C-alpha cells in the first residue's frame, strides 16, 4: 500500500528534488520472505525499528526515524507507540555538493546542527505517520470494493454492517441480491494467509447458524500461493453446519481473487 510523494526543497540556493515513499509494512514479507538477521532487524515491526529510513544518494544514513522527523503540536518529538508499528517509509535524497545536508563524520547519521535538515523535515509535516496503518489501509480497501460492487449491481444490498456469532464479529463485506445471492468477502491488503480463510469460514458458519445461507465466500488479497489454493479446495470439501431448523445447509463455496484481477487498488 505504498504511496510516493514527489517534493522539492530549496537547499543551498538550489531546488532539490526529494522523493518520499511511505505505506504499510507487508507482513508476509516480514515473516516469510525477508532472510538474514540484519534485514529482519529493520523490519521486525516493533517500537525501536518503526519509522522511516533516510537515503542520501546510494547511502542509507539513518534508519527508524520517527520523533527525529515529526513533532506534536506542542513541538515535542512524536513518541514511539505500538500503533506506529505497521508504518514504514523511506526519504530519498539525491547526491548533493559537500556542505549541503551535512552528515556525521562516519556518514551513518544526520547532523542536526545543519539547518538544512529542518527544511527537509518541514516538507514532511504534511505527511505524518499513520497510526494503525494496516487497519486503516484495509478499511480504505473495503470501502473501495463496496463502491465497485454497488456500481456493478446497483440493485444489490452491499454492506459492512452484518455481524455474526455472540462476539459480534463483523463480516468485511456482504453483497445480497436476487435469487438468494449472499456473497461474503474477506479483504486483505497483503498476501493471503491461512488464517484469512478460517476467518471467512467463521463468517460463513455464523451466518448459517442464524439461518442465512451464503452463496460464495471470497478471499480478496494482494496475491496467494499454491498452498492457499489447495487449502481452499480442502475447505470446500468439509461438511457445513445445519441451519437452525436442522436442515442441511449448502456446501462451502470458497474462492480466491487478487486485487489485480478485480482492478482494485488503494
């Protein structure tokens, strides 16, 4: 869920292009694809490592910058908090002449005595780090998908207000239409994982126990692998719970789809 901001700042009497990339940490890469202790250190999704990296030319000169860049309304540094764990970003600066944007002698940190850094960080004030970035991104994804469903079938009832089980677990999206249509969706901004399918099954079973027969259960994620596809086939072969009056409910019909297939992005 990356966003790229193309900015310009005036440093040393010249206009310097600045690129700021920010978004939500991909948990699947954090947990499965990133190898090596050094890489895992930077992406362990914890308070000490939250924030952005700063790259000057080809060198990363600072990592995990948060309160060093952003401040609260009273001027104090932004405090690290677990709600920022999903936020990641990178500030990319071009190679600059000596004397502009000074670094420490060992080239592994910024020299905050250089006022040019204040100019750079002021340009980021309009892009504060997002709290609970993953949850917010999924909420944005859900709203866009509901809009797409409604545009495709204006007569359908599309809602995110249906809850199941005594816990009040809310189904991400439900689309009800003619001929008993009741499609349910689980939406993820990241790669599909096994627990996402179990979440979808929980929605399905909860609806059946309330006397509502789902017609399809679709997991809509950024991508999925062969193991997830095989898991869907196995789930579809499992027995379903009975309806409240004791009659059998229809078989599971779980499906997979990607954002690209549905032309869905945030």
